[in-house]
C-alpha cells in the first residue's frame, strides 16, 4: 500500500508536509481574523496504484475551532485533478479518494462584548447592588407581560431584572461583566438567546443587534448570506466562545455565576464549552401546554413561574 502525500496549510501557514501513513491529529494555534481557510493538497494516486486497484482515501474527520466543529463534511470542497483515467471535477464533502486539493473556507464570527449601558432604560430595573442579578433578552425582560409575571420576579424581592428585549449573547455578557465591576450581587443568572444574534458596532449605525431576517440595512443583508450558508451553531459560536469564556471567568470571580438558555442549540454549545467556567442551569423549557404571552411568540406567566421554581433550589433563595 502506497500512502498519500499531503501538504496542509492553515490560513497560509504550512502545518504538515509528508506521507500520511496513519491517522493524524494536527493542532495549530493562529490569530484568526475574518475567516478560517484550510487547504490540503493530496498526491500519490499514481497510474500504478490505480491499475492495482489500491485504495488511497483521506478523510477529514473533523475540524475544530476553539473545540467546536466547523463541519468539514458540509463546507469542504475537493477539486479532483491530475488523475489517470478520471476527469477533473469538484466534489462537496470531506473525502479525498484521488489526487487534488481540498479546501475549507468558513467565516469566523468574532464579537466585542461591548457593555450596552444606553439600553438600561429598557430594563425592568435600574442597576443597583442586589442579591440576584438577572440578565437576558426579552425572555428575561418579560415581553408582553407584567413585571410580576417575569421569572426574575418569582425569584424573590432580592432579584433584579436587567433583561433587554432583542439582546445578543455578547451584549448580555458584556453588560453583565461591566455590572460586576461596578455593583455587587451574591449571584448572577443569565438566560441566553440563539448564538446567531450578533452584536454589531459600526461607524454609521452605532451599536445594534443583528437578528437574522429582522434587520434590513445593507450590512445585515451581507451578514445574512454568511449566516444562511454557514449557520451551524457550533461554527457561529466558535469565533467568540473563547472571549466569552474569559469574561465569564472574570464575572465568576466576583459572584456566583449561573448560565442557561431557552434555545436548544445555544444550550448544547454552552454545555460543551462552559462547564467548569460557570454553573449550567437546567434548560428553559417553553412547554406548549402552557399559554404564551399575548404576541403568541414569547413565554407566558406559567413558563416563567415553572422556570423560577426549577432554578431557585439550585441557586439558593
């Protein structure tokens, strides 16, 4: 059996050049900007190998960025070229059975985690020292509900509701990080939205939250292309999870930190990346048997009461 020869580069830096005689795991640290680009040039499938009908297959089993999959089976492409008896063609996937060049080119979704202090007027409560500080988006704020119907209210009089409708993970974490530097709380609870909500800070518009299909400006339309094409939650989150982890560690040094989500994809990546960094609370379940808020999209009073009762014994209080 003749092994293939591979030349592997990550964002232009050569990381492997030689015969692949056994399974290899390649680790490379790099300062990524906007994209992760991996190229693999495969040779060795000579006419003699073909005539002997010997297989010479290479499989890119997975590509991890900050421990999260970039889905090479979905986003990889193999330009099959310079093979005897076979025409050149491009094949989607993570397999290389003949000679050619394989490429994975995916966006890196970075986030700045800027504190959104000007949005404090949209919160139920003003920032202050408290027993339990609750951060999140409209599910925490209690869209289309009275104050007494929100889940922070059900945690007791020592809880403050700092939820802001339409907020992103980076906006929530950035604001919570600022809060613990300026105020005191015994515990801090975050209920996080989908990882595809992104905090954008541009010169023309200022600070805003990108929510797919709800923003109409030009920049949003350009971002929608990448999110539609590369919308796997692990890929979206991998670009900013390390910075989020750093901030959560700093928050946890100031208070007892608890994090969860009402969105299954987000909850899954939190369990995968943040265990040991903070305490992961049970999933917020918007059970269909309970009545929703008046807009028929957001959780209703019973959802919030059940969630508060579920987490109260865990966080104490």
